[in-house]
C-alpha cells in the first residue's frame, strides 16, 4: 500500500476515535410542573363498600419515573345540597381521604375543590350507575401457537339508555391491570362483555373483575388514555401520559394551567373469579 495512503487512513481513524469519545449533551426543555389529579369515588354495588381518595402529584420530566406528591393542599367534595366533605392528607403521601364518607346516591352530582399553592381547581361529576356483571366465561384458545386463557365478563345493556363503562382485570399474575372500555351506540339492550387474554394463568389463580360506570366525558377520557398507553407499550392508565389529555378538571384562574387527570365518581360491579 502506498505509504501516503496508509498515513491518511491512520490519521482519519485516529480522528474518528478521538471525536467519538467526546460527550454528547442533550438538553430537554421541561415545562413548569402541572398538578396531576387522580380522583376516585367508587361504590361497589354487591357489597356496598366504598373507595374514596384523591391523589395529588406534580408532573415531572418525561424521563423521570419519580412521583412527586403535592403536599399540603386543601381538598373537599360537595354534593348538590352544598354539604361539604373534607379530605385529609395521609402523612405526606399526597393521597387525601375523606373524614366523613360521601353518600351513595346514584346520579348525585359532586364537585371536587382543591386549593394548592394559592391556585384553585375544581371538577364536577355525577355518580354514574353500572349494570351488574352477570356471568364469566373461560375458554382456552390458540394464541400464536401457544395455549392461552380468555376470560369474558358479560353484562346486559339497559335498553333505551346511554351507557358508558370500563372493565378492569387485576391479578397477581398480571404485571399491570388490563382495561376495556364500552359504549352502547350499536348495542342498545344487548349483551356485551369485557375480556382478558393471557398465557400465564393457572388453575386456582384469582382474578378481580370490575366494571365501572362512566359519564360520556369520562368514557372519552378513558378511551384515549387506554389507547395511548397501549400504543406506548402498556404500563396502566394511571401513569403520567406522554401527551397531555384534557380531563374534567379546571384551573379557576387560568385555563392554560388546567390540571392533568380526572375526577371520577362510579358505581362498580365486582366479581372475584377463580381460574378453573
């Protein structure tokens, strides 16, 4: 090989190695944190048990997985008769629980009010009814050459009503809950179901199956949130979404700073199923 060519090759290769060792700095412009609200008022119709909590946190960097609790907020819910139910933070968790239990009144309108760092936030929602899960079907199917179990939770849609809901399947066998949403636009008065498909279940495993009543706005929010998480590879609908979705929460002074999240009030039908 020509000595001049050899020399040029050595110089070029040395240049590449030296410059590949230089660090590359990526600057991410994080916006100001927004309040994130996970408001949940559940009434389980089979047991009349209730779950009532408001979780407050702050949005963080896209690359951060750390949850930042919003401490020291004033939180209360009022009903249509202006009866106020105060919520109290548990330690410094950012999770607020009611001092007195909210009443179980289907279609009752509730207003969530939050004061945090001199900002006022609010949301309105009604206790949405839901029909009972009346049967569970289990079957074995071929799933890409391997056997898998499919579980279908059936309900009967009330005729002549607009109904929206979502199904939730939870189990120790699942890495995260599985969700389906339902609306009766083309199935008024008919049977419908939510389903779970998985290859890891064994006989005797427990699955908690729930169906939550939703408003129309709630359905649209949950549909987009579940779709978004599915496209991003899962992780559950209560992780911080990569794209901000508008829920039913507003900032009273500045609608450009509306909180993320949703305030939901639902009747819930629950079945605890044992895998056969």
